[in-house]
C-alpha cells in the first residue's frame, strides 16, 4: 500500500479515536489490538501488513474519495438540526427522500463532532441487535449480556458522556418491536441524550398509521417525537449545479441535461456526472487521434 494512503488512513484513524475518547475504546470497536492502533498512529509501519490497513480503513469507514462532496441546502439544514439536538438533548425525527444525502450528512457530522453515535438500522434486527450495535459503535463489549444488561450498560455509558447524540439512520427499516426499544432509551435518557431518527417519509406514514390503529407503543413514540417529523426540502437545481461544477462538469447544456434527468436524486446525479466526464474524455481522445 502506498505511503500517502497509509498517512490518510492514519489521520482518519486518529479522528476516530478522538471521537471514542481513547485508543483502547476505538480498538474494541474495530476489534483490533491496542498495540496495532498505536503503531498506526505513531508511524511505526514497517511490520504492519496491508491487510491490517485495509481492515482499519473498512472499520472506520475510510474511503478514497473520488467524488467532491458539496454542502447542499439539506446538508446545512440537517447539520444544524443535529447540532441543536445534541446541544439541547432533543428527540426528533427527520424525513427526506432517498438520494438527498441524509446518510452522508450524518456520517460527516459524526466525523466532525465528539460523542456522536450513528447506528445504521436494518430490517432483520431484534431489540437486542439494536442495543448491541449501539454499544459496539460506542466501543463497548457486549459479550454475554442479555437485552436488559445491554440496555443498562448503554444507558449508564450515555449518562456518563458529555452531550451525547444517537442518530438512528434508516429508522424506517425497524420493526414495531424494535421501534419500541426507542421508548426505553428515551425514558431513561430524557434531557440527557439527543436522539434523532433519520428516514424516508415511510417512517412518518408508519407512525401515524400505528397511532390511528392504536398499535402498542406508537402513540408513545409519536408523542416523544413531538407528534411531527421534520421534512427536508430535497435536492434543488442549484444543489445539482454545485455538485456538477465541484466534480468537473462545467458545460451549461450538460448540467441542464443532468438536472432534467436527475429526478432530484444525488445518486442519479453522480452517475450522470460520471457518464458526462467519460463522454468528454472519449471525445478529447478522438480529437487528439484525428489531429495526429
């Protein structure tokens, strides 16, 4: 592995350790030895295999960026909401369409702020899976603990943390039973820990339907969220212009075409930008060949 890449991973790893508060806690979360983490951070790299670097990079979510991220209007809005929730221990739900950059913004916020835990939810999870993942992301050991034990450990850890924030990304994937675990966390961490649910509008529909049909726990959840999900505005044409320009596409006609075909989805925009750059490179190559 190239030295420059190792340097970048080491910088990202140091930031990761800072968020956990110590190298030992970060090592637990990464399932790596504290000695290995220390070697990576001090520049003692001679005996570290590439496989270890790849494992560390995967664990901390490091990626070689080939894409320039842009602070869209939703990025700024969501970042401000997350900051408010963390500073004031608020509980809320934010909803936005797929492809608006919600997950990216949450990751960015966690990478630039301390004591922020991002849990990426999944549909097959049980309540125990949720709390286990929460503790694992915080760098805590979960071996041999029951659901009650896991919950007590998570609550104790968060109560001892300064201005903690839990972000449950893709919360609309959680089942009814798992969503009810949210009530337990709220009840024991009210005014101590901010909790933000991030999802598509499906979550709001699911919660309101649960309230209408008097499903167990739904009225409590809806009440704790302030009986409202905060909507994001979505991807604007100006957002797409900035994304295109930041990533090497400046031609106005091409940008207009991307806007028209984007369906306001930043993933779609990324594909179209890639296609436009590839087409431009092929055209330049043909012109160079013809000139010869």
